[in-house]
C-alpha cells in the first residue's frame, strides 16, 4: 500500500483541521424519535422516504422512515420533518423552510434536475415545469391545523385554490393580508417573505 507523506507542516495542519472539523460536524447531526428522544450522530444518506444514520459511538448504520422519526437535522442542510401530505399521499421528509406559527414545507417530485434523493438538493428557486426539472410544491400549516398546498410550479391544478389557502392562513393579520392583496403577485419569494413577516409579528405579540 502506498503511503502519502505530507512534507509541509502547514499542509499537514490543514489536513488535521479539516479531518477534525468533519468529525465535529458529523456529531452535530441528529434525529428526533417519535417519543421526543434526540439521537446525536451522523446522517450518512437521506431522501424523501429514508434516512441512514450512525449514532454517536456506534458503527452500524440504522435506517429510519417517516413513520419512525419526526425530525432530521443534517449539519449545514437545515431541518427536515416527517410530514403527511394532504389527500392521504403518504408521509415524507420535507425541508422546513419557515418554522413559526405558520410552518412552510417544500416537496419535489420527479424531474431530471434537482432530485430530492440528494440531501443538499433542496432549494426554493422554483426550477422546472415538469419537463427537465422537478415539480416543486410548497405546503403550509398553521398551528396544528390541516396541511394545505400554497404554491407550485406545475402548469395544472387550481391556482385560485392555492391563493385562497394562503389568504386564509394570513387572514388574522390585516396588515399582511392587505399588503398581499395590494401587491397582486404570487411568486415563491413573495409568499415566503409574507410567512416570515407573519411569524415574526406573532413572536413579538407573544
């Protein structure tokens, strides 16, 4: 076996720092079980339906599905939560885009672009219309109420229903609702900004 020798002390230090940093980051990954127990460790792989996880001090990979755990946190990749989609479409690990009184989740389906099977592929740019890109859906939930679809890049379905769903969520904040009506636009960025503003306003009231 060929042994690579690092002659430069600076490069050797950088190597050790990089290795140590990666080990520390791995230990900050965690999953939350259904009973609320928090398990620290390393997320080895993740997609919409499955998480491969190695607990701290363990060597064996454990596999969890959306019915086994409630939340997944991968260092640098935000939070993913087990969510049941409307219409009995099943449970999936969806990225939490906003987390407050109104929770906003993102779900990708199909396409040849960003695929939800890759942990760092989640995003919010709204690429694709079902051709070479994935279909993108945003779902929102207020308090512990029903999960509703509020935004999508698909070319079919009821845009009016999504807009009505969103209006209902923010209806108890007249200022934000009025801004939404006056702006007369329904982009991904605008919807998210209003939810963020709504949640921040609620926190100040509380």
